[in-house]
């Protein structure tokens, strides 16, 4: 499931750059790599790879459900909600 998620993330972030000028997709790739080193399950790693595709990319929640299922989508939703918390 990693390869389809990587391609999806690349498409969702096509043309986007980070402030450093590097491709935006480098960030979610780094997140997924970190989750892998922590030996987390495939669903969590895929959600890490996709975590910005809706909030910052060109994907919709429905796109995620269709391509990766409800469980991955709920994890992505959860990360998005956490980033919206202001202390």
C-alpha cells in the first residue's frame, strides 16, 4: 500500500514547495519514514504519508476514503484536527 500512497501524495502536492524551496512531498515522506522506524503498522505509516493531502494538498476526504479506506482517512482526519488545536 506504500507505493499507491506515495503516488497519491505526490499528485496531491504536485507543484507545491516548502519555504525552503524543496518539494512539499518531502515532508510527508519524512513523516512516513519516521513512523516506519518506530515499527508502526502499515495503516499508520500510510496515514502519515497522506496526512497533508487534504489540509494542504489537492485531495478531498472522499478521495482518501475511495483510495485507502475509512481507517486511513480517520487517522488523517485526526491529525488534521490536532493541528487545529490552539493553546
